C-alpha cells in the first residue's frame, strides 16, 4: 500500500515537471490567448491515477510557475487564484478516470477515448473558469477598447480553454491508440 502511494506521488511530481517543461514551449498568441501544452501530462496523470492525483499534480505544476518565474502576478490574491486554485481544479480531469481505464482494459478504445474527452473537457473548463474569474477581477484593465472585463476574459480564456482541450485531447487520443498502457498503472 505504501509503495503504491509513494509511486503515485512520484508520478504526480514527474508529470508536473513534464507539464512545466512543456509550458516553456511558446504557444502564446498575444498577451491573453495561449495553448497550454502542460495539460497533456495533466490529462495523462488524471486518467492514469484519478481525481486526487490530478489535483496534487496540478498543484505542483502551479507552484512550479512561481519557482521558475513563469507566474504573472498582479496581486497575491490573483496569484493564488490563478496558480493554486485554478491548477488544483485540474483534479476534475480525473472524474471519469475509472471509466476510461475500464474501457482501455476491455480493449474498447473508442469508448475509452470518448470518456477521456469528457473528462478532459470537464478538467479544462474547471481550470479555465478560475482564469476567467481572475480575468474579470484583475486583468480587466488590459481588455480591448470597448470590451468589458467579462467579455474580454470570456473570449480570451474561453478560446484558450477550447484550443488547449482540442490540442491536448488530440495528442492524448493518439497516445491512447499507440500506448494504452501509459494510462494503466500497474
């Protein structure tokens, strides 16, 4: 039992580190629109280990933003909201992990991928909701002329969320086809 917990914690740390490395690949379009490649390993750990592991790994990834100087902080509350709370909510990418793994074990790849997309959408929206809220509360001064903070944050964070889910989802789907064992812990 202890070895399983230790292995899970180590996997969470490794996937958080991989997510941080992927965060350094520049996929920013302007100051407010981006594709977060770090969500790929977050989705993998979420499917592989479930809700709590995804939340812990997300938290580690969020903290790594502070450590590496990749966090954009306007105030302490904004920093906590965007790099602690938002990244903790990646946990929701693990809500259907049992179903995905079950279908993978049964060899029902299409059903596994369908459930994986459902869980990735939930996890992505859960994370980006907090970025949207931070955008409204803290980043409104950067909105386009004539745009409200709510509209600007909805468009930019909504587009970032959708783009991230689509790109990461395609890569995760491909990985499920070529290496389903990656998603099945021993």
